[in-house]
C-alpha cells in the first residue's frame, strides 16, 4: 500500500448510500450539567449550561444510524 493513499473518494461514495439493514433513528435529548445543575442549551454558535427543564434551546435532536455515525442538532 502506498504511503500517501487517499481514501476520501471511497469513504464519500460509501457514506452517501445507505444499506437496507441500517435504520435511521431520531431521538430528543436534554443534556444535563451536573456542575451547574441545569440543562445545556445551544444558542446559535454558543453553548450554555444555564437552561431550564423543557427550554426549547435545551432540546437537542440526536440523529444516527446503525453505521456508527451521530449528528446533534439544535
């Protein structure tokens, strides 16, 4: 194998396609900070640990698949 082999094209081609056995799942989470005693909230590009329970900025969508990738959305 060459020292400077570029695997990016292979990875991009295979991550675009989803196989039939992997199912996408979406879950809603509220992340809790034990240090502040409050929930984490995403405010644009900033993250704060001062959110109240049920705050719309504190609810984060976790989207993933059985292939091992996860995305955290506000």
